[in-house]
């Protein structure tokens, strides 16, 4: 092993952390590490992307779909800059990712080719941990610290490895200095549970509520049973954040759907009628759709205490794991369901679902995009994964695609960056090659990077036990980025129409183009039964209105600078659990 290099050592540490694959774009400054990965026999595997940005999205997608730490590689300069978008996605959605960046600066500092101050470049997005490797004996502990910090803080970290260091020889026994090799890969997760006094206070508050609403975020993943049990015990209604959409079975009669601009009227009405709010693992930014200040008493559960109270005033904060904390609350909350309130919630849900079906069935020119997601809902494979891009497709996904238990779904929820879905889908498919994956994109995202990353799909698909990776492209030819209700003639510019299904066929994949509503369902059947990855190109109407739901009691919100108005709403208006007019307060 005398010829072992630092690049080989990096591969060993990745293997020790059970990293299955690293995503990246090859370049001179990272070439020794890429070569070492190529020699590793697929353990771990190097997955070349078409662009550094999509490599970072793949690493973040891997973290989102698997719960593991994602890894991405890039060189210095512009390649490192390209990583930022995917890393900010990881930071804002609290996912662990480790970026390993190669640097090759041999001339005078301050003017070398492609030189960028990497510590400052990554200082914000990887603010928990950015370090340079300088000597071979530093590398193991740096990598262990980067992985441990990413896992502990649920955030991206960065290690910079100079090119010359990657090539440096490593002795068989590294010196035991500066804590080198003292860290054991992998750390057991702690059990985090609030104090008994705080749990008692929360249970008392929730248990005395008359109209309880539960808002579920991605932090409640794995706690669906506890959420449902508590909702049934209280007769509560449930809404989710956009990131929390996969947590619960959306077919539940008291599940009002997603809250916020992309969400449902039932969720908005739930927030408008409740007098008690339990927030579980959510950092939802759409606070305009929350109850009005002073309307409710609130309990918030989050594993990260820094997030409690940042979106809405909280009466009882509970720092803890969602499932553990909910189980502790269940042991304290009395079984006293409010059947009347539950009936109001379920009636609201029924009305919304009827309205959603009517919207999907409405005529459009040529195809209603809502219909495309509505037809997928009944056909969605129960063991699949769904990756969703940014744009109008989020509205249709949030409202019209019901996710049954077991279906994983991810999107760039907080950063809101276009171009995430196909890289996510590649990462999800590589993680579970025996399960189907569906990516939902608009034509803008497809042109941004999807056309290129379809090459990655074509390169790998024959390795997959289940070859189904379906890419839906909603082709509305809208370059404005607005869409949703403006007549076609109002668009100042048009995105060039690209034969997306034809491009798939050129790559040896399957492609279907649909421009008639009666063919949408059969097209889904065709691509979900195909023997290879598919692109389903749906030519949809850009003038279909997005129709964000109006926040409940919207006409009263201007009054809430006056605390007395809030008290009167609670005391006089919300006793019935229904929305009212501003004149009712006069």
C-alpha cells in the first residue's frame, strides 16, 4: 500500500460512511479523486452529471429521498459556483450534503486562473463547516467532521482538497496527531423529548381546544400514525405544508390538503375556523394562510428549537422528535373528540374535492394541465417516488395528485429553484433501481437542464431492475414564467417549442406526445407500462388559472393591528367555525 494516495484515502472514508455514490462533474482539480472512485469498483460509485448544478441537486435529492448524506464533487472556480444552487436547496430544506471541492492554484494567489476564494464562496451556504485539507494526516478527520456536522445539523458542509494533496502519498499508519482517526463514522441519533412540564402544558392547551387544527410538515415524517391518532382523539382537522404532503394518506376524510398559495380552499378554511393549532415539524413560509394573530393558541413541535416561533406566535414550544413527542402527548391528552368540528372539516374537504374534480374536467385548449395530474393520481404506483419541479406544476401537484401511503415525494420547497426535478429523479432511481420514479416538470425546467440530464438517464437505465422513470413535461410554451390565467396573446415572448418526446426517442428512450384530453389516461398507462424510461409530453393550456385560495377571513386581516379585533374574532365570530364578513365585527 506504499502507493496509496490521499484520493484513495478519501474513497476509504466515503466507504466507511457507507456513501453509495458521489455525484459530480469531472475536472482537472478533482481528477485524482474521480480516478480513485473509478478504481473503487462501484463502492462508492461516481455518477457524472451534465453540470455541476445538477450534481448538487442530485446529492440533495439523494439526501431527501433516502435520509442519507448526499455527496457532490466539483473543481474550483466556476464549477464550484455552480454547486451553490443545489447546496442552498439542502440548507434551506435541512438536508445533509457534503461537497468535496478540488483546487489547483499553483501561481500567485489573487490572480490565478479560475481562482475563487472558496472559504468565502461556501461560507454562507456551508456555514456549519468549511475546511481546507493541507496535509494527508488531516484528511480523515476533516472528512469525518464534515459528515458528522452535516448529519448533526442537517445542512451542507464543504471540504476543499488541493490537487497536489490528492496525489500525495499516504503512509500505512497515519500519525495520531490533532485527533486524526479519532472519529468513528456514523453517529447514533439521540432521543430528543421535551420536559414533562412542557408536555403537560401542551396537552392541557390542546385538550381544552374546541376546534383543533394540526399542521404537518416534513419533520413529521415517520409519525403519521401518531398524527392520525391525536387528530381522532380531538376530532381535529389536518393540513400539511408543501414539503409535508407525503407524510399522511391524503385520502383521509379530515385531510384538508396543502396549505398556502399552491394549496386548497379546505386547508385555508381549516386555518380560518380553528381556535387551537398544533404545528408538527413545519417551517412553512406561507404565513398569510395561517390563522390570524390572536385567533388561536398554538403548540409547535420541532427537533430544531431555532425554528420554533419563527413563522407564527407559539404559546407552548416543544423541542423534540415528532413521533416521540406526539406519543408523549397522546398519553396526556383526554379522548374528547369534537364531532361537530370534525363534521365541519370533512364537509369542507368534500366540497374541495368536488371542486378539484370539476377544475380538472374543465375544457382547455388543447389539454387542461390539472387533468394530467388528476389522471396520474389514480395510476400512481404505490411503491414509487415523485420528484416535482418549480412552476405551475407545483400547483397542480399540490391539489390534484393524491399521495397514498408509501409514496415518497420531494421538491425544492424553500429555495424554490427551477430545474430540480430531473436531478432528484435520477438520484431517487439510483437509490432504488427496482422501484418506479416519476418526475413532474414544466417545459421551462426541461429546457433549463432536463434535456441534458435525460442523457444521464439514457446512460444508466439498462442497469435498473425496474426501468420505469417517467418524465412528465407540461408543455405550455410560456416563457413569461407567469402562466395561470393570462390569455395566450398576452405573453410577451414564447419559449421555443421543443419536441421533448422526440428527444427521448433519439436517446433510445420512450416518448409520447399528448394534445387531446381523451388520450391523457391512455398515455399514462402506456408510459407506466413501458420497458424503458419515458417522456410524456402533454401540450397544455397556459391560460388555465392558478387560482390561489383566498386566506380565510381575508377581509378581516387588515384589522389585526388592533388586538381587540383579534379577541372579538375569537369570541364572537369563530364560535361557528365558519368564515364571516368584516361588517360582522362592526
